C-alpha cells in the first residue's frame, strides 16, 4: 500500500479499515498530525485512492489515519467493500 507524506513515499500493510480510517504499518515513521495520501489495493485488485488523510496516532512503524478528503464515488466503493467484508465474516461465524 503506497502512501505519500510530503516528498516521501512509503509502502505499508493495512491491518484494519473502516469507511473513515485505517490502521497501518509502514516503512515511514509517521507522527500524529502529519498529512498523507494513500493508494490502497484491495484483495480483489480494486484501488482506493485517499487524497488526504491525517495521522491520529503512531507507535513505531504502526499508525492510524483518519480520512479527510475522499471522492464521493470512492467513499461509496469503500462503504460497499466494508459492508461485503462484514457480511462474509458474519457467514463464517454462523
């Protein structure tokens, strides 16, 4: 998962996601308050672009971001993806 913080570009892994934010680990050390952009490749090969997110907390290589700017169609795709994940997990549990 590429992410850009100013002139720096990093790679990372998404551990948790929601329609409003992400928990990630990456090769750039991020600090709370830093602004970055994200390009997320979902398991089904779809890309989600988040042009602006803010780091809310960080611990070593791990950090969480809140989406600040998301295109309307991107938000709809992300919402659909999260809803599908929840349904799949519910089916597994039942």
